[in-house]
C-alpha cells in the first residue's frame, strides 16, 4: 500500500479463461497437490476455488488425467461443496443399503464419524465431522435412536415371511372370516424410565429409583384394527401360562384367531401343541422368522409401554407397578387408533392392511 492506493493483483475469473489456459491451470494445480501444497493454497495462487481444486485432484487420483472434467458449465449447482454431484449419490446409496460393518467401517451404526470414514475410504477425501453432519442434513438424514437387529438374522427367511408365508396367513384369515393377532411378552422394571430430565448446566439430572428387583411381566396381543388383549403375570412365561392366555383370547371373540408369535420355547412346547390340536377350528399359531422381533408390531406396543408407564412416578412395590402397567394398558385398550398406529412403523407396515 503506497499513497493510499491498493496495488494487490486481482486475478481474472477462471471461468472466463480459454480452454488452453484452463487446462494449464489444471495441470499446475495437480502439480501443486503432488508437491504437498494444500488445496486452499493452490486455489489462492491460481485464482480458482478450493472446491474446484479438490474436484480436479479427486478425479485425477481416482482415474488419471483422462478423468479431469472438460466441460465448461460455469458455476454448477452445488459447487462450494467438497463432494461433487457424482460422489454424493454413491455415499447415500451405501448408507441406505449397507451397514458400516459391511464396508469395513469400525462403527456399530452410521454416525457422522462413520460417514466421514466412508467418504475417505471411497474418495480419499478428509472431511471434518461437522461438515459431514451438514451433508447428512442436506441429504435428508436425521439422527435417530437405532432399532436393534440381530446379526444372525437370516435375510432369506425374512424375505420368505414377507413375500410368501404372511400373505398366505392373511388370505386364509380372510377366507375363514378370522382375525389376525400379533403376540409378544415384555417385562417392566420399577427403576427404569427412558426419558430425559432437565438440570442446570454442569449439573446432572437425578432420578431416585426404587429396588431394582421390582418387576412385572406382561403378554399382549394386538390387531391392525386396534384390538388389544393383555395379561400380567409373575415369573417367566411357560407353556401353562401361555395356554391360560390363549384360553382367555378365545373367550373374547367368536371369530377364529390366527395368532403370530416369536419362537420362544414356551410358544412351541409340546403341551401347547397338544392344546392347539383340539382347537384348530378356533385358533392357529404361526411363528415369525428367527431373530426378527422388528417384524412384530406388538414390539412397538412394548416400547410405548416402557416409555410411558412411569410418567407419574416410579412405583415403590410390585403391586403399585402392576397397577401402573394395567392403567396404561387400559388407556391403550380404549385407544384403538393409537394401537393401530404401531402398524405404520416401516418394518411392520406390511401387516397394516386388513
């Protein structure tokens, strides 16, 4: 700066340069990257954007000089990002169809760090976790509490259930004017409450809990029309208790029941089989695929119960716990629309239609 005048050099916009000059800029940019200069320094010297240098370097690193972009389209939609338009769909497809473990990424689920590692693995780009979060938000991804899925689950068995077995059950129930019910068991503890609590910054939210051994179990059955039946019990589920519940189910309807359960040992006991054989005109039991609880709509009732049963406070005794469980279940009993909403979850929407 002399005499109040600015003598700094202003470079022309690279989009106005000839093809020959632009090609020379590309080669100089690649040479600078090979020498170890950072993309932003190379871009500053040549008068182009850091994102442009990054695209050139990514294309060259992957497939050589022939991969360098030749078209002159001006400032394309989405420029200013480090992932080009061809790369982003590839990352999204992998997130949608693969688990991190499938791709050799050390993470139990797709977190921002896992996606960062995936981008580096696929395109040798090192992005910050914060920037990856912005990409995920832009692409329509949100952080969610993960659904658990067993590693040993057989995809072919699940596919057969969805495409062959359940459609046959549904057709048979329609033919015989029957009712399909989905059944499952759960346990509720007095000292568990999966909600968040507020506290001053730097201070923990404290929840005073009762004896951890206070617990009650429940078996329930629901339909996609909002029907709900349930029974609480002490101890573990066995064949005798399961038969008691089945007997009570039959007392609530004149229709034939098509009951879908998981493969709990009590459900498949010889004693249960003998009881069912004499009542095939009233009830049939079918078994879900192994290790596929997410395909059972009644699992979502269980989650709802555990999330809401202690809203009025943690119980101090088993009797109080049983009362709270029954109170919430009676609310659901008179709220068929809410029970029916469990069937709208992505993994069970196949069972939503009558």
